[in-house]
C-alpha cells in the first residue's frame, strides 16, 4: 500500500525535473477573443454524428435530402444544360482527342447513326486485331453506340462473340451451325400434342407485335416462330411466356441493319435480302436473345417471381424518392402491378418507340445486370418523369389509362439519355444501400 501511495504522489508532481520536460511558456494574451474550447466526451461525440449506413429513422433526413433533388423540372433543366454543354465541348474538341477510359460515361444526345469520334473509338475496340478490352468497350457504349458498329458491339457485349478477333469467325460458324441443328431436330415437333399449345400461342402473339410492317412479312414471321419455339423447347423451366416475343425484335432489327440500305428498317422488304444472310441473322438473334434471357429467366418461370419481386422493389424505391407520387397512386387505389408488370415483362418495349428501345439497350448491355438491376432504376426514373401529369389526375380510371398509355410516341435519343442519366443517379444513391429504399 505504501508503494501505491508513493506512486500516486510521484504522478502528482508537476514540477519534477525529468529528461525531456517541457518548460511552461508565459501566457500570451490572444490578439482576438477566442471562444473557450469545450471538452466533449465520446458519448457526446457519438450522439452528434450518424452513420450513413445505419438503417432506421435517423437516416430519413439524408434520404429526404436525396429525394428533394428529384424534382422533375429541376432534373430536366439540369440534364438539358449538361447535354448542351457537353455537345458544345465535343464540337470544340479536336478530332484526335477523346475521353479517356477512366472518365464516367455521360449520356449523349447525339444520334447513334452519326459518325463521330465515338465511332472511331468503338470501331477500334470492337475490331481490334488482338482482343477487345471488355471494360473499355462498355464505357464507350454506355452513352450510345454508333449505328454502323452496333451489330458487332452488341454481339460482344452480350457475350455471344469472344473478345479475340481471330476466334470470332469460327465461333460464328459453330454457333450458327448449332442453331440450325436445333431447328432440324426440334422444329418438326411443333405440332405434337405436347408442344402444340406452345406453338399456337407463339403463332397468335407474333402478329400483335410491332413494327407491323416488318413483323408481318412472311419470312420474318417464320423466323420469329422458329426462334421462339426452339428457345421454349430448350428452356422447359419457363417455356414460352408472352413478353418474350417482344425481346426478339431489337436484336433482329439491329442485325438486319448491316444488310439493308434503307434508313428505316421497319419498312424494309426482307424478301430482297439473300437467304444465307437471313439465316445468319436468325441464328445470331437466337443466341443473343438466349444470352439476355439467361440473366432474367426468373421473370418467366411459373408465377413469374422475378417480375413480382421487381415490381415490389419499384414500389419501395418510388415511395422513397417521390413520396407524393407514391401516396397519390395509393390514395386512388392504383397498384403498381397494374402498370409496372408490363414494364418489367417487356422491358419498357411497349412504352417507348423501337429506336428508343435500341438506344436503351445500348446502355443496358453496358451495365452489369443491366436488364435486371439497372432496369429497376430506369423504371423508377420513368415513373417520376410523369409526376406532374400523375398528380393532376384525380380519377382511378384516368390515372391508370394514362400510366398504360404514356405519351412517348415522339421520344428520341435525347429523352432516353435524360432518362438514363436520372436512372444512373438513382442507382448511385441507392444501389449499394438497399435499406435506403425499404420502409
């Protein structure tokens, strides 16, 4: 005990001369009055700070701040200004200058068919003599792919073709041969009792597709019937489900663009295209559709659980980013499944013109899980885009009719670029913190 007392006395000595002791300087009067510092305890510090990752009511302020910036008018005005500034910079930029691969992709309002620096970049990547850097290709494609190189780029982005240029011809030949072996083996069974219901439904659905001028041409109808029937036979877990038929069109149209001189493929006469070219387009379309569906097949299995889950996630997300719109829909008893089921089932193909779908798919194929994960944020941005019109509707029937027939007939690439820019912002805010959009 005595030693303990001595130890305490030692530490109490303030005037002991020990090596390294600091001499107390004479106090100086501050030139300006300084507020006395207050010693804070750790508990006080902790109570005055919050973790952005904590789920609960404490983060509502942060989420409200994020949602506050989602005012449609502000978003549209800002996005338009960004696009105008971007276009002006592009015009002033020298031809040899191009954004580095490390830059964040920016949605572009330039029509994909206009040759530009982007065309040379994508062409140099997609036609590299060694191999194609996939990450660089995705970055270059995010803001839209120039029309002349879109067919090859889609085949690369979908994973249908290998990155190595030397392996592509052999891969194409092998996959095309494999597809027509499926035709020879399975297609005659379409009238068998076990398969005739599937084939009949496909046969009924195809004439309802658009663009009618293209789809209703006999050769095109036959191609779509073969593609859909073979896919259904080879994927018995889901089989054929209405909605899958729409997903064939963008690939078919894009791949046909390589072989048709008309600017508007919708009205092109496919009968003038050589038979061997049509065979290649058919096989390429089948394999790319298969690659797409591999990533969203739970959308089309029994009871379509993938779509049910995504619609629920959309509802939760919209309730966070625009509570007023969400509450308005709820007050008028409009259920998200009544309008958003089709958005998920057809990937918005029934909501926007075909050329807008193709532009949208440029980005979807450039995003990780673009057709499933990123599509959710596109749908959220798409719904909030119409907030003014939605809030003006005061009747259930009128509200639902509007949501099922949105006025997008005259949409172009700029509208899609703005939509994608807003979807990307939402993904950045919510994707890595799912609790932020769950109530």
